[in-house]
């Protein structure tokens, strides 16, 4: 198999996605920190986890720009390296300062995910995008599900310690890092194009022929990333941004994406703390891995079903966003108010499935009329807005320097947040449906008179047409 073949790149990226997301220890991070690492639940909730959010926001924009400038592969390799470092720290570090750095380290892992999602579109032909995307996303979900299931089996059946589960995770991340080194290097980014390569002899011939330094000579001899190239690339990105957000429909879908993703991020980050609050891991059996595996499968099935749903999304899309956001709000309230761990698990499963269902619809609706360059840019902008909102939520609700709320009150706040999103899109959806119905009624009313006139005069016109034509002028009348 040739290294330039799209199959080779897709297989390697799928393998990397599988191993990088196969993390048996991740569903048990909170029990590991509050148990063997002996860190209080309050410190984990109100100090450690907010650092990840702040760090993620700080590094997202630089990483997003470097992703295209460095042509994706270096960022994927960097992600693999930080994944290895992440589990080295979890296995062997004991001080609070080291675990504080761990949050920044994991922020680098999550911020480089944009390189993983964009890489495939730079090394394969456009006609292969759909198949390659399906393979890559399937590999990610399979890896996450397998990792969560493996972690649960190791904890529940093999009675493996949290330390040894993290050690196994470290080995898996090492495999992912090695796979990332074998990925082919893309020839150019989507915005920062590759410089023209010209031999020295050809360059001298061109220069002598034109009696001076030409544009080609300047381009060939200039720096790899000169200011002219950066300026042109920046202008291209700005034009793509204006073109994309000129659509009112796209702005509405992007708004839901940013708002809902911010709330989902908070619930996902702190749900283990909620589970540990309801049933402490030090005294009860922990089923976090099994729950995450089931939630991923249910969410994947919900996302898969989108391809078989035939709905006029221009009309019903906003109402659907409002209805499913209300379902999500109810699930978050249930998680915050119940004292039954199984009800909390069920609420989380429904919440995650509804989010994955809607985010799949949203991504499809945004991408359907955009070029791949625009989609990559919109993906980055929407992620940045979502992360900004999530940072604001963290700073106000979680951080000890402000409210520093306990975990139950936090989930009640997140439920209220999702309720606000639901009301906003329900009202907009009802307005859109009423507007569509009124427009349809007016079109029907306009078409009805013309149809009636056609029915009334059509037969008479045919009868008149069958008669002899009238004389065309006076001379014809006199001749008769």
C-alpha cells in the first residue's frame, strides 16, 4: 500500500483515533483523585477542574492557527505526546502542584482535537470525504466504548486497582503516539498554502531573462512564512468567515451549537463528582465505565438515526432544538435532585443521547452548504464561543473565588441554563412555523383564483377557437 494512498492515511488515522480514545481509566478519574490520590472533593470540584477550562480557552486559538500553518500532523503527534505525559503524571505524581499542571496538560490534548478532525480533509480527495469521515468517527466511538468497557471489567471483575488501570492506559497511549508518527505529512494547509519550490538554476534563468527579481523569484527565495503569505491567508480566512455567517439560518444553528456545547461540557466534566456524591466510590461499587459505554452506544445510535429522518429542517429545526433541549434540561434537573444512583445514570444517558442526536443534525445543517475550508473555520469559531461560555459558567458557578457552589447546586444551575436555551428556541421555532403556515396559506389563496379562472374560461376559449376567425380588416369585410 502506498503512503500517498488515501486508504493508508484513513487506516492510520482511524487506528490512532481508536487507541487515543481508548482510555479505560478516564471514567474513573474522580474516584482515583479522591481515593488513592487523597484529594478532597471540594478541591477537585472548585480548584482542579476549573484550571482545565481556563487553560483550554487560553491555548485553543493559538493551537487552531498553528494547526493549519504546521499542516496538522505535528499537532496530532503533539496530542499523542501529551496523552502519554498525562498518564505518566496520573500514575506517579502525588503533589497538588503536579496535578495542577495535569489540567493544563489535558487542555493541550483537547485543544489539538481540531487537528485530528481536519487532517483527513487535507490528504484525501473530496469524493472520499464521506466514507473517510465515517471510518474515523466510528473508530473514535469504538475506541471510547471499548476503553470504558475494559475499565469497568478490570475494576469490577478483575478487582484491578485504579493505579494499574492508569498504567494500562499509559501503555495504550504509547501505542497511539507511535501510530501518529507514521501519518503522512500533508502537502499544504487549507489557508496557509505551500510555497512554490524552484531549483536554483531555473531561478537564475528566470532572473536573467527578465533583468531583475521577479515575483516568482521573490516567492521562491522568501521566508517560509513571510508576512505577505500570512496577510493573504488571514484575508482568505476573514472572507470565508463573512461568507459563512451571512446566512441567518447558519447563525441560528451555530448559536445552539455554542450554547448547548457549553452546558454539555459542564455536565460531562462534573458528572463523576455527582455520582461520587450520591454513592461515594470509597464505600460503594462504581459503574462509571459501564455507564459511559452504554451512553456512547445510545448516543451513537441516536446520531446514526439522523441519516434516516426526513424532516423539513428549515421549518421544524428550531422547534426540534427547543424540544430536545427541554428534555436535556429535565435530565439535568433529575441528576441534581435524585438520590438514586440508577436514576442519575439514566438521566445522564438520555441527556448525552439527545445532545449527540442534535449536534449531529447541527453539524450536518451547517456543513451542507459550506466548503470544507469554511466548515473547518466555523468548527473552530463555534468551539471557541462554546468554550468561552463554559469558562464564564465555570468562573461564576464553580470557582472558589466567586460562588464556589457545591455539586448539587451546580447541576440545578445547569438545568436552568438548558431550560433557558429550550425556551429561546421553542419561541423561535413556533414563530418560524407560524410564518411558514401563513406563507403557505397566502400562496394557496393566490393560486386558487387563477385556477378558477382557468377552469371557467378554458372551455369557452376552446369553443371560440373552433369557430371561423373574424375578418381581419375592412377590405375583407367588403369582399365578403
